[in-house]
C-alpha cells in the first residue's frame, strides 16, 4: 500500500503509450479492406499445354482485389470452353491419292462412276 496521493487540483497524468491498468493498449480496429493475398490453391498440370496455360492464368487473380477477379475468371472460362469446343471439331479432310475418297461421302479426285468398258 502506498501513502502517495496526488496534490489537490492536479489529476494524475498518464502517457498514451503507457499501459492502463497493467494491460497493454489494444490497437484500434482498421476498417480498411485487406490487400490482395494469394489463396495458395495448388494447380496440378493436366499435360495439355493450352489447358495448363489457362489454369496458370488463374494465378493472376491472386494479385488483384476481389472486384478484378471476375475478368480473370471469365477469360479463363472462355479459353477452357474454346479448348473443349476444339475437341469436338473434326479434323479437316486430307485429300488422298487419286481414286480414293478423302472422307466418306466426299468425291474422289478421280471419279470412275461413268467408266464404260466393254
């Protein structure tokens, strides 16, 4: 116990960086949005170069604020859709040697339908 008393008319003064009541002062809450931070999502390579390039593009969203993610996601979606569509497309017919059809139903380079031998 202490016998010390402040003088009349002079209230005790505390410094702002001094702990009050023996506890450290709590930091004031920040209402600013947090900056962009990587999500740490692992992207496993697929072995298909075009698809892997699109998946790699997703990492660009890690460095953008949330309102910039949609542009990256839409770009990746368009690219992946184009890759899937290209898988459904049939390769162009390559002309074969004369007398053979390049593709079923396609006319051959040499049409022998009117060959009239006796």
